[in-house]
C-alpha cells in the first residue's frame, strides 16, 4: 500500500507559479514510479507528467512542456510539480499517483497507476 498526500494548490494569477508536493508513505519510495494528473469537471483525468522511480526519466504532456517540471526527492518520499507561466487552462484538480515498479520507466495512463492522492485544487484566474 502507498498513501499519498498532495499540497501546494491554490489561487494564482495568469503567468504565476505554484509548486505542488506529494508525500508518499507505506512502501519503499525508490521502488515507486510517480505521476501527476489533472481533472476538470466533466472531463477525463489527464496525464500531466511522469517520473521514473529514481528520477532519471521524465515525460510531459505537450501542453505543459517547458512550463512544468516534475522532480522527486527519494530521501523525503516526495514528488514535486513546479508549475510556471500558468494559464487559466491549467485550472484543475491535480492528483499525484504511484505505481510500484522495479523498472526505470515512467507511466502515462491513469490505469497504470495503483495509488492516488486526494487531489489539490489549482485555480488560475485574475
């Protein structure tokens, strides 16, 4: 089992920045690939970024490339999502997700993750 707790969401103006954090507990964090997803009302949960268990491999959806950065600190059991140059289209509930793995892969599909946090709201508005 992996328990995930996100934090760092809030209201920010367009062009601003936020950093989301997700703290994991319950399993060896270095054996867990992590991902960030987001969801708006009436839409499917959307992949945002993924990172391999040791942080060597990352992947981003096209709409956030160059603006968002996913990283992890395995000593702190934490994954981060640094979000810069935010736009109203980034408004959503953001979820972190975890998948136990011994590979060096990241994962893009929500169905590939076993554990989810409760979500944190990000609102970009003037």
